[in-house]
C-alpha cells in the first residue's frame, strides 16, 4: 500500500496542459519480513501502486524527450494555422543539474585515519584508494550519471550491485558489477511500521520468446523468481543486504522540472501562439466592401497581384486586409516572467545577461545571478544521494570481503562520499586561507587543510603534504654545513636561531620568540 494507506489508490493524471504531479508514491507493505509464504501476496499487493508510479515516470520521461502536450494542441479558429512549438526547457533543466552535480567523478574519502598504524597514512587510506580504483574499473562515474538522470527526470533512481560471475571476472577488475535499473520496471517496498525499513525490491522482466512477465523479488537473503503467481525458482545470496537500492532526489520523490510543468506548458503555448500570430498576419484574410468578387475573379486577382474596384451609384467600394497584429513586446515580457519563475523554482542560475555594478565582488555575482541557489539545491541532493550510497556500499564491501582478489575490510563509518563539484572555484582565496592558518601556532595543520576547502580529501592531502615536508626537512638536515665550533658559543647560538623552549612553556611564549 502507499503512504495514503487509508485512502483509495490514486490514478495517474497524465497529459493535458497544466499537468501537475506530486511526486512518486512510496510503496509500503504490512509484512515485517518477506519469505516464501508471503512473497506472492506482497507482490500482488504492491503492483497496483507501482503501476501508477510507472505511468507517471513514463509521462515525465517522454516529456523530457520532447513529447509534450502542446503537440496535441487543437485550434478551432483558422485550424489550418496551428503551430506546435516545443521549447524543451525540461531537457535544459536536467542537463544543467547533471552537469553541475556530477562535473567530476564522485570520490570516496576516509573520515578517520588509523593513527596507531606504523604507516603514517594508515591502512584505511590504502583501502580507500583501492576502493576508488575498483569503482574506476567498473566505470562507476558513467553509472552515476545515468542514475542521476533518472533521479532528475522522475525523482527516483535504482542501482543494483551483484558479484561477478565466472564469465565476468577479469584480471585487475572489481569483484562486483554495478547496474542502473529502469524505474518503470523496478521498485522497492518498505515496511509500514514506524522504521520503514526496506523489506524487498522487485525488478520486472519479460521472456523473449514466450513474452511472459517474470518478477524478480530480492530480499536480504534470497532471490525469488515469480511467474503466473507462482514461485518458479529460489536463489539464496550471501550479500547480507538487498542488492537493489532506491535513490531519491527528495522526500517527495519529485523530478527537477516536475514542480514547473504548468509553466513549461505555458511557455510552449506562448511560443506557438506567437508564431500563429505572425503567420496569420502574413496570411491575413481579405475584406471586400461593396464588391462582388466570385471565386474565379479572386483567383485571377491573386495571379495578377492587383484588383480593380469600381464605385457605382455613389456607393464607396474598398478592398482591405483583416489583421490584428500580436504585440510581440508584451508577449516577450510574459515569456520572460514565466522563464524567470522556472529558474527560481528549479534553482538554476539566471542567464538573462543582467549587468550589475562594476564593483561587484565574486560573492555578489554568485548571489545576484542565482548560482548560490543552485549550490543550495545541489547540497540537498548530496545528502539524499549519500544516504542511499551507504546502502549500496554495504553490499559492495560484503562482496569485497568474500572475494580473494581484494583486500578491503572497511566499515561504513570510515567512508565519506566527496562531490568534486566546485573544488577549484575561488582557488586563490582558499589558498590564502590555508597559508594563513598554517602560519598560526594555535591551529593544528590538519584543521587548516580541512577548513580551507581546497582539497576533496583533506585528510589524504594533509598526510601527503606532511610526508613531503618531512622528506624535505630530512634532505636539508643531510646537506647542512658542518659546525665550525662558533655555534658552541651560547651567545652566537642565541643570535643564530630561536631559543629552545623548556617543556611547559606556553604557546604565547613560542609565538613571541618566533
């Protein structure tokens, strides 16, 4: 059952100008655990709600591809002039969100390094690097792009993780496979209890020859294959978690252009009517006043490009064109207002060329042109993405532990997902912050690396820089000039370098001596 458990199941509202969706419905079941005894019943209970979601996803996907309601427009007055113009701002919005959110591949970083390890960087850092290498081998960046495209279009995305088969294994490759599933044939079911835990996931397939619909139902332990209301196969797995994970863009499960569907339809109508107005002006009807013009005379007039009008009995005759020009300036104002509303609601930068003061700072430009709003939306997407990514990582880590080809034994709490979206923006200011903090005796250098914002993995950058500084200091010590004996003089020594502080001296004394 859906979130509206005590109400009638809704129907998909598809098509028509002003279509307004409210996000995909979350699917619930009253079963606490799915097993062979209740899996068929749970599947039958949840399929109707999935059908509603799938119909809406199909509509939004077609809308994103350009199949929009304006193409079904009917015009009663002068139906021969009926332009159907699709201004596909939906594709523009999705393309911007994907490019802005996933400008660079996502990267795993280590939250807590093993400081007790003999290695300065710790064993966790090496395992994180190996995990990133495995994800690169599986081309996870492309999978993330496809997944986020579905999330932007319909608010939901699904990823499946499974271990390699004998045929898929390759030298140096990852022991797992990543797949982006189609939301139209995939859904996840949650418990109706207060915790709303995931209890099963479903992928709907079809046999090529018989065209029978096959339902693959996954739990944390077993895969049930169901056809014609019966379990035809049962396959236990050792992932310890459900291999299909649902990614949601927001709690409402709405796509990025879904809240502005009426505005997008309105822009299509404005553009179509504008072209109709131009065409109707060019093909304006002719008005004959006190003139008896038959069809033959009219055709001859059109061919000659002239008309002869005779005034008889003092009655004035005239030929004119019926036209009512559309005010293009006011129409453009309406279109600009609609587009500005879309930009504000969807969290996109304003690219209308508005010029500001020459004294604007970089931060002022970001605020004025809407880039700060785009960044706030992106951060919200990050939090939702990370939540589902951890569920996927649980399956990946379990497969890696069971594989003899990898040596990864990380915990979920040790892994952080880093988005490299705007890491090198305003780099000069960040570098100044880093150098200023490193010069302070009251701030630990590791905190400076974390606070400056220059590095996607500040912990790894700190340890790498520390190792470089130690090696540089060691080389300087090795090639230092031999002492001449004058340094033994305490006066000379006090002038040559800073005095050594006894144990217990405070930081203020150290700063003063420096």
